C-alpha cells in the first residue's frame, strides 16, 4: 500500500471514529427511516382508500340494478339506460355492466364491453367471488376491478339473473404510479439532504466539546489555574464542565500540597543532615580527646535517630496512600488493646507528671489491625502528653453503638486555637509555631492517625478549647469487621 493510500485510509478511519460522524449517521438513519415509514404508510393508506372507494361504487351499482330487477322487472328502458347509456357519459373510470339469465345468456350489456374485457375470464373469476371485488386485466392491458351478484327477478321471483360489473381503474393506477415516482424522488432527496443536515447539527453539537478539549490541552502541571467556563453550554455539558473544574480544583490543591510537602521534607531532612555535618566538621577542625568525640557521636546519633523516625513516618504515609495497602484484621478486646498502649506510655506520663488512664467495656470486641490502631492511639497519647502541663490528665475511652465504634483520647492540656483545627491533620503542620522541630516533632503524628482511619474506612475528629484541653475521637464503621460481642 502506498504512503498516500495509507494516509487516506487513516483519515477515513479517524473520520469514522469521530463523534460527529456517529451523530450524523444516527440522525441520517433515523430521519430516513422516519421518512420511509411515513411515506410508505401514506401510500398503503391511499391504496386502501382507493380500493374501498371503487368497491363502494361497484356495490352501489349492483344494488341499483338488483333493486330494479326486483321491483321493476319489466322496465327494460330503465334497465337499458342504467346498463348501456350511463357508462358512455363517463369519460374517466368507465364501467361496464352485463346482465345474464339463469342459463348464462346475455340479456343486456354495456356497448364495447366485449372489446375491453375477456368476458369468459370475467365470468370464471367472478363466479367464485360473489359480491367480492377482484382485479382483472383488460384486453388492452388496462386494469379493472370487477364484481358480480345474483339478483331475483320480480317481487315473487320465479327466476334469477346474474349481474357482472367491471370498472376501469387505469386512472387510479396512474395516480399510484405518479405517487411512487414522487416517493422515490423524496427518498433520493432525503438520502442527499439528511446527512448534510445531520452533520451540520452534529458539528454544532460537538463544538462545545471541542472547546472544552482545547482548554484541557492548555492545562499542564504548571498551569492548573485554567478553567472551563460553563456559561452558554447545554445543561449536560455545563455539568461536565463544572465537574471538570472541580477535578482541576482538587488537582491544583493536591499539587500545592505536594509542593508544600516536598518543601517540608527537604527542610526536615536538611536540618538533621546539616546538624550532623556541622558537628563532624567542628570535631575534625582540631584534635580532640575521647570525651569530646563521644559527645559528637552521641549528638550525631540523636540526629540520625530523628532522621530515621522521620523517614519511617514518611514511608508509612506513602504506603498508606497506596491502592494496594491492606489491613490485617484481628478480633481483639478493645479494652485490653487500650490498656497495653496505656502501659507503654505510663513511664512517659509519669516523667511529665500527667495522669494516664483508659476506660473501656470488657465486652467491647472489634476486628481491627492491631499494629495500626496501637500506633494511632499511641500518636494521640504522645501528642496529649507533650501538650498537657504537669498535674493534668489524659483519658482514653472506648464505646460503641449500632453504627460506629468510638475511641477517644481526651487531655486537659493547653488546647488548640480554633483557626488551626481544620489543618491539624495536614502533614508537617504545627498549631504552635513557637515549638521547635526538635521538641515538637515533624508534624506527622496526626497525619498518620488520619491515614490509619482512612485505611479502616473510618474518620478522625478533633475538638479543642484553648486552655481547657483537646479531645480526638476515632470513629470506626460498625460493619462486618467492627462489632460488639462476647468472646466464647
């Protein structure tokens, strides 16, 4: 295949795959089908009505002649006028009548009937279809409709005659032929016009989509502020534009959060690395004794531990957001689980002189990931101890209802300002800007809690009043994994 032929085939394939072509094809097929059905229906209705009109005419003539034979059998002048003279006065749709006696001998007949019709064929076909019209072709090829009937002669009939009537329907056939020609012309016209009209409609219909696609092509990672204006679009496309704009808002927010996250990571990683570098450079600036080198190594160890913990937290957050992340459920007594976490932090609480207690029903059982729940509650306790002055208290409670399992960590600490509450679950966020990173951590503790709750299909809520304390509530959905029960 030549290059030009290949390009042409690709263009055709691309055209056939466009939405405009599909809409055009749909409009054209629907329109042509409608025109064909409508015109064909009108044609068959016209044929039926013309045949019915012809049958009524034949029936009416039979009735007239039958009535005359029954009531005026001797009035041959009237019969002759009805049979022989009336048809000659009609220029179009001439009809012919023949009257036969019981023996089949003709009594009266319209002049010229034998030249127009095969009378033997007329008798043969109408004999088995009394008072039912039949189609018959004349000697000259014209089309006739014929009907016959038996009529009693006289009021007290002693004999019966046969009446045969045939009407020339050539003009009707010519009318139907012209109609069929018009029908064909209309079809040819629609075959030519409908695709053009359909394509014009389709192009106008997809123009907003092309405008949206053009706008979307201009959007890059460095240009997320571009938006699609839904004004003037149809309702469906306006809804699509609004949905697309909402997606862009989320993407822009995500990119900004990632940028801030990257900056925070760089800052938090750079600080311990710079501290280690500075300590080593100072130590190597001149000879030192063993105790001085030991102090430098201890300082470097503290910074590396801090750096390792930060990397561990970041890896956990990255894995928690992975679609492949999954939990290892265990059926646990929540009271026992909370007691284990409390025991782990008792020494830290005693060191800062803060009371630490846990309260949970013995019957409260749930299917949860032990390690993750311990870490979430541990992070909350660690934060509470860090922000609760000596003499305060931290209380861990648990409960359940028909819809949720609740775990709460409540402290009597310094509290959080109301303007900071919406951001406390953000990464690297610190409500107290005066706290150093060394004393206040990396700001990932509540972010990890939030990620753990998302993995469990739950949510984390926080309420706080400055100077009175803070309460963090973990809500686990009460479904097949979370339920209250008694161990057997």
